C-alpha cells in the first residue's frame, strides 16, 4: 500500500507581507515552515504505515528551498520525498496545483504497480491561502472518493476505510468507503511527532529528496503554473482595523451593560 502525503512550505510569520505590484506573497527574508495542517497529515500517514504497513511518500510543489520541508518530514519517518519544482509551475492556482500533484501521483503509481491500493492525505488547508481547495480538486483529478475534515481514521479488511468527519459545529458523521481514497485532516486528529536525532541524521545522510520537473511528470505546460490557472488575483491586502479598542470602566453591571450596547450596535448580537 502507498500512502501519499501532500505538504506545502508556507511563510512562518503571523502577518504576511504583500508585494503591491505583483499581488503575491513576499518570501525573501521571511522564514518558511511546513504548513501546520500538513504536519497532522504526515503524522497520520506514518501512523498508518506503522499500523497497517506500506510506504509513506511525501510530495510538495514549490521552489528548490522547499526541500528543507521535505527533509523535515523525512526525519519524522516518511520513506520517500518528491519535490515538484520547475519555472513552469510558478503562479499556479489551486486547480493547476492539484493537476500537477495528480500527474506526479499517477506517475509514481504507474512505476510501482500499486493499482488502487493507495491513500492520499492532505492537510485541510494552507495558512497562507486558506482555500481548502487543493485536496478536493486533487481527488477529482485522480477520480477517487474524497472525505474532508477527517477527525479519525480506520482501515479494515478488504481495503474498507472508516472515518469520522467533522460536520457543522458539534456534529460528527461516520463515513465508509474503499481504497483508493483522498482524505483531508483537521488538527484535532493527532499530535505530530517531534523528530529524533537519528531521524534527522537519516533524513540528510541516508534519504533523498527527488526533484521532478514538468517533463518528468509528462505535464503539458499550458495546463500547469500560471498558464493552467483559471483564477486571477486582482488584489491581496491585509485588512485594516476599522475602530480602536474600547476600554470599559465602572462597576461590573455598568461594564456589562455598555458591552451589550456596543455588541448590539455592531450587530454582533
């Protein structure tokens, strides 16, 4: 069984900077980290391998410096890592990104003759975009079932998958399907492990990050990157605060009364 985990390297800051001319994130001089949601996907992938067997394969699309993120997941216990990097991939929206990832997964499946015995795991969303679209779009590209917002995962005989999915506020639904399947996980599903010293050493000395470009995955360059993107960014900006903080004074009763009035005026209640 193959377990594919898709990860993304994102800016490691609480407030991103936007280039006003290009409407893109400013990445120069800003530290990068693994998208926090994706670490939970990696942890689940490794846990599945430990419990049910198989290989865990991490994929990421990005510039060469994204290799660092892949080295980190290799140190956690991922078996193989692939970095999809090519100038042709630049400027991709969620549709072009999912198409590129799908081509890579199809290539790896064809090389290993796994057929339909595989799982694809994604984090629910990336903190730099918050679209939560890549996972579902990737499932459509692969033509496999998808289950989002997964809280709990279980694999049974005959490749049956049983998951608990967060639904609305306090509701949880149980869903069953069969492999292959794509799931996107929420952070409540687990606590990602911290790599040990030996894992870090192995990630840099014994394991390899394999680079794949557009030609390697058989991509039509009109379908990837900016050329393959169906959405266009007009403007990205950081919302400005409309009002200052309000300091309440007086007795508890007076402060509660003033708070309720302000909330009512702002149409919060």
